[in-house]
């Protein structure tokens, strides 16, 4: 079955948790698919399907499936809570106490390149003791959500915590149940750009600066220079408005830029290149050298 139509929605985890139980269909195949990702308009040859690895653009989280029949959904929620991970767990229409079946959705702090998905799924597989359905590792895998007529109503659990992509302390387990390492540890799961401890979260300006820096650090290859220039423009406005300190902003932008992934077919960014681009972009925005 192919996904020939797509609908995009922006919602909070709690609103999504309230929405899921309101969905009803006469069969599982009539339920909608859900995916924490964005897709383009390129259809798969022969099937007219929009859902494919090639057509997936960015990911906003991961979704995984459990049907091993041992761990109850409330226990899965406890495991997420103990790890401090934000997530949503919902049972499937075929879930029973004897054979528990559920899915987990864990959002990210930012939209990320799709290549980062497997490593984050591997984190959840570690937390769930290597028992996730191997199909969870399929890049464009989507899952049904909602109720089916004449089946038990689904149950939803919401867990507060940090975004999964920020949890660099969690080991990774592959779909074979063995320890897993990201193929390229240099260019995957880069941490958020830290703000100085005394200033983090103390003003809207600092929060906006942190957001800008993370957009730079996680910019996809091919969009990095454009992202850097645009975020320098936004930060320049913050400086002009007196919301952030110029020297601090430049230092954090340089740190964020140095965290960008290497672009295929291009020499790695050099520190002086990044500093020059930041300086020029700042000058165009504020009229003052960075």
C-alpha cells in the first residue's frame, strides 16, 4: 500500500496524544499513517507513492514499533521517564495484556538530516533492551495510529523529558541486538551549542541566539552557507536591539559553524572561512565588523 496523499501538521506532543484516541476506522488499513518527518513531492516510480527514503527531507523525531509481546506500554513509559526522554507511547488495536503491542514517538529539539535517524532509533532500542521491531530502523517507515472498530480502545502515555537527539549519554543498540556505532561519528548527533551557564535561559534574546546557533550546527549539506548567513542576519538584529552581547554571539556562531557536517565533494570548512562569512554577514546586518 502506498502513501499517495500527504498531510502536514504541527502540534505539541500533548495535543497529539489527545488527538490519537479520537481517530476511528473499520480496519487497520483505513487508519492514517504518522511520521515525524517531512516529505517532498517526488513519487516512487510504478506506485505513485510519496513515502520513500529518497523523498524524505528532514526528520523531527523517530517512531518505533514494539511487538515482542513482553514489555507493557506503561513499563516502556517508565523506561523513557527514567532516561529523561520526552516521548509518546500508544498501544495498537491488537494490543492485549497477554501480547503487548505499542509504538513510541520521540521528538527532536530541531529538524535534523534524515541520516541521523538510525542512531536515534538505536538509542531507543538500547532503552527497550534490543527488542524493537527491526522495521523501526527503516528510514521512511511510518506507523498506523488510532482505533479500529470492534477492537479494544488504544491507550496513550505521555512522558516529559529532554529531546531524544540531545541525549548523547544513551548507548546505541542495533536492530540485531548488538552494540551499534554511528557510521560517521564526526558528522552525526552533534550536540546542541551550549550557552554560558550563567546566561542560558535568562532572556528571550539568549534563547533566540541558542536557536540560531543550533540551526547553523545542524544545517544540512548544501544549505550550510545559506543557513549561516541567514542566522547571522537574525543574530545581528538581536545585537542591534541590545538583546545579546556581540562578542558572545560571534563566539557562539563560530563554535556552531565549526560543528557543521562536512559537505560531500567539498573540502571541510576552514576556521578562517567561517569567521570571514560571519564577519561579512554581520557587517551587512549591523554595519559594524564582528
